[in-house]
C-alpha cells in the first residue's frame, strides 16, 4: 500500500485562517498527486493570530513565502496566489517521497483511494509539524491531541474563556471541504467537516473512491 501525505502539515495552519476551506486531491499516474487548496481568510483569525504571535499576517501569508514553503516540501510545479482575503495553492506531490509519508491520511491501493481523518491523523500531523507551527496549535488546546473527550459546544466554551466568544465561534464553525478524484475520471468523493468536529473527534472518519 502506498501512503500519501499531501502538504497537510503546511496547510493545517492555513486551514485555521479560513472561514471556509477547500482541499482537492487528484491521484495521478506514476506515484503523484495534485493538491489544490483554497481558503478565505477570516479577519478575526488574522487579528487574533497577530496578537498571539506578534507577527504581521502580510509577512506570514505573502506569495513568495508560500512558494518558498511549497518548494521546501519538495513539491513540483508550485503555484500560490492571493486576491484580497482569498488564497489559492496548487502543486504536485510525489506519493513515494519520504517527506510525504507517515500521516496515513490518504492511502491508495488496488485503484481505490481512502481518506481517513481521526485523532491519530491529527497527532501524526502535529508530530510532523515544525516547532513554530506546534506552538500555534498548542494555543488552541485541541482536545483530540490530548485524548480528551469533549463536545463541540464544550470546546467552543473553552476557547471563549481564553480568546473571547467571537474567536471561539468563528473557529469551531469553519468548514473544510475535501474532494478526492482520480485523473481522467468523472466520479469524485466529497466530504465536509467543521473545525470543531475535527478537533473533537474520538474515532476516525473514512471516505473512499474507486477508479474502476
């Protein structure tokens, strides 16, 4: 079985910036996958991000910085563009590159792609993030990273006690839409989950798509 780690550790922090984010993964021939990511920045997130980290968001989210990060991850044909508060990224990842293995988020076997999202995947993502990204994620006190059982309303209440009700509601209600596809095939598999649901998962969710 070939394990596919997309650019998720890199995208994870940007996922938190968006009101709604979309991630499309297209399985290509010769052990490659095309990754497309789009998000619309939240003003609340950018204000809070700057306050917590002391960093100007325009530096963190610049086109050149995004391209440099994509290249460091070993991606091919990287593209990054921003319009207003919207960001789009596109690149090709090798499914056999050691930098893209270990998360067990997407596996491809016998012409079937399986997407898995659960506590173990979140922990793997965290462990493969750099120290700076980990420090940002630690601020969010993600329940599934600590093996804590918590409902979405309970997690929202925890965040509200630390960063205010507006930020808490904004974060837990953000949606991630994921689409799986095989190159040259019309059929796709789509999934959607809120950040609140993602961070409070106690069991993995799976979706699969066959290329037959």
